[in-house]
C-alpha cells in the first residue's frame, strides 16, 4: 500500500496510528508483512488494540505498544476475578469495553444501594454516583470535578501469553492519578 511505502521512505522514529476496526487489522497485518513494524516502533490507542482486534490481527501485533486505563493483567483482586470469570464464561480475554461496562454496572449498583434502590430523588442519586463507592477493575477510582475518571494510564504491549493468545500486558505507567486536562475549565 502507498501509506506503507511512504512510511518506509520517510524513515520516522516511530509511527502512531488510530485505525480501529477493519482498517486497523489490515494496516497492522500489511505493516508486518512488509517488515515495517519490525523496523519502526508502532504505537496506538487501546481502541486499536482491544482483544477482539488482537484476535483478528494475531502475531502481527506482537510488540506494538498502546496506552489504556485498563489491562487484563492489571494487578488487583477485582480485575483478577473479573478476567477469570470472563474467560471462564466466554473463552477469551475481556476487551477494554467489557471492563468499562463492568465498572459502569458496579457504579450504578453502588449508587442504587446508597439510595436504597429509590432513584426518585435525583439529587441524592447523582451524589451517590459521584461518590463512586465501588471496587473498580481499574484499581482506585474516583471522579474529577467534571465527572471524568481520575485514573492511571498504562503503556501496554501486545504479546503472546502462555496459552498462545495474543493479548496486552502492562510494561509501564505513563500517568498516575491522571485527571482530564480541561477539568478546571468545566462548569459542571
């Protein structure tokens, strides 16, 4: 593809790409076939490297780095239990989206519990949501003043696990307790 020829000719220090879905699958496979992803470090967001996409890309993704607020190997009891239960039920690793859905369900359940399952008092329910009194698969979880999560951001690397599955593992922490950069400007 012309993009790959242009990349090789440009000789960049690294490549950052955001191609979720089919475009990303094709791009990573073609870059690996051309040998470019072995010559130039590739980086992307978690959305281009969730475990569903990694299943489709396979070994071509190995070694590519990405960033996320969650990873299957995040070392906390809630995450270990979540990943084990998910793998037991579905036979594969959960995706980033599954982790977010799980956290969202637990946030809602904790807020409903805090208001005795009576959500008719919207202000009380909203405050219970803001309290975020639940155990997150991400570890410590709280909201900032604009209702965005304050959380760690990790560098992950695609690798082949002991069972032969391509998945992500944490290789570093980029940001600790990161809050949305625009939180101070938000009037919420």
